C-alpha cells in the first residue's frame, strides 16, 4: 500500500444516510476509518439519521462521543434517502465528499479507488457494482430509475449512477439555494458538474435486516425525477398527441374517400369505438402528466424544505463547520 503523503487525497467527508441501521453503524465507521487512514489527510464521517424510530440516533451519539471523526445529524422525520444526503452534503467541511449507504453492500475499502479516479480530473465518480446483490424487483426498479435519469443526465452517465459516489464539495454551490420536497442528488450534481466517470466496484449481499426501499417507493422516485427535473414527459405527451392527430386525420380521410366513391355506409363500429377509447386514454394520460407538473409547481411555491434538522452531535476533532440553515 502506498502511504506517501504526496499521493494522499485532501480531506474527505463521508456522508451516510441512516435509517434503522443501529446494528451496522459501528462496523461501518470502523471500516471507513481503516480504509481511508492511509489515503486522506483529514476525515469526517457524517451520519444522518433519517427519522429512525429505533436506537439509531442513540448509537450515533455514542459513536460521536467516542470518535472525533464522527458527526451526527438527526432529522425531524423521515425525508427520504436523498433529502438526508442533501442535509449531510451541506454539513460537510472537507474538500471532497463521499456518499455510501449504511448497509455495507458497498465496501468502504473501495472508496480509495474512487478517490484515485477523481484525482485524474473528474468532478463526480460513481462506483458501479460489478454484480448487484438485489432481488429481481429491486433490479427492475433500478432500471426504471436509470431510464428516468437518462432524460436528465444523458444515457451514458445515467447507466452508471449509484448511491456510492465521490465528488468535489465545491459542486454543492450550484444547488446551494435549492429547496423542495423532491430531491435527486444525481440530478443536482449535473447542475454544477460536466465531467462524470465511473469504475467497477464490488457489491456485497446485505448483512443485516432488509432493504427499506420498496418497489413502489423506487418507482415513485423515478417518476419524481422524470417530472420534477425534466421536460421529457411533456414532450412524450406532445408526440403522442401529434401521432394520434395524424391517425385521426387518416381515419377521417378514409371515411371521406369512401363517401366520394358512393360507399356512404362505413362499417366498423367496433373499430370506431376502440379508436375513441384510445383517444380518450391518450387525453387522460396527457392530463395526468400536466397534473404531475402542476402539483410539483404547487409544492415548490409552498417553499417546503428538503429536510429539517432536529439536533446535531459531533466528535471532539477539529473541523471547519459549514452548516446551511436550510
């Protein structure tokens, strides 16, 4: 292992959104420290408790009391993974931020690989699993999510997106004023970054408990990204409307031609009924898309926060504290 100080990365803030994971946190903190001890000049581990109702916050407080690298943020309620990430990102004091889940499926030992790639000139580096250790439904939901992201981030970038990432802290200035209940860290990063890259990393089976992400939640997240950060659904509705307008014009032309040829009795009631049903379905689909956009505009105008902090705890180690009141 190369421990030459000249090859070390600058300080790193490891942000971990935590939900009902008291059992894995001690191991996670220990492995993060061990993995980065010889690779970074300074380290802080920010554990964001996303409204857990078990002993998670007490565990975070205990770890912070014993470990100067650990800093805890306790949210008022469950704001979702990306809301918790945003809270931790705004708390970070080091020049590089790494995000990792609390379930140890992404090994902390892989973080130095991402830091090395970041040092080569990238703004954001994703750790893309070689083989994801998820159930079938989770893999399907992941595909849907990446399809939604592709319209915002570009197909190549979206294909490599994961919760295991490192990026330069200065990127958060691009979304410093962002507020709202619908958050996607990956989309927000595109507001300030242009150089994305990804490397293959290991992905282990979940050690404790089960995933708190249901299929419905993942699909809802994908829809939120598609309608909250992209105009692609509106374009789809426009294209569908244009296509079915052409179809309707073709049907009208067919009826007129038959009339001019003396065949005024146009048969096919079933066909016409089906056509009307299809047109009605497309109209309702388009209205539904418009409604989704209007609802997001409504919530944005309400100026709801992305998260709300209840309390904080930190170790005794020195740090440059940067706390955003949002």
